[in-house]
């Protein structure tokens, strides 16, 4: 795995997910406009989203939402503010190709 700027323990301070539901394992890069996260949890047979030994395509939305939340938390901290709790309430225009 690439050199981590943040590990899973630090990620869990930025998002409301804990334990196995914290799906991302590290951040390797980020700036004001983007973030690069890494994980192998999609391969874990104990992944809490797994059904019939598989993840559904819709679970990619959860991985993306967690990356977005981490990015927002990092930006907020960098601005010297505290990270507020937040939850994704809806997705729109999600399309699978």
C-alpha cells in the first residue's frame, strides 16, 4: 500500500463510521479540490455490506460518500474549524455503466 498521510484510526475521527463500517483504510494524497483514498475492504469476506459473497454496485456510493466526508473533514480542520457531524441523506442521478 502507498505511503499514508492518514490511517484508518485518523479517518475514524473525521467520519461517523467505526469498525468495519469505516470502509476506507488510508489517504495517500489530498488537496483543496481532491482526495486519494485506498482500501482493500471490498475484498474482505467480513465486509458488513457483503451479501452472498459480493458487494453490489450501489455500495460504491458508500465508498465515495466516505471519501467525500473525509475530504470535507480535512478541509474543515485545515480552516481551523471543528468537524461537524454530517450524514448523507440522498443520492440523485446515480447511473451504472
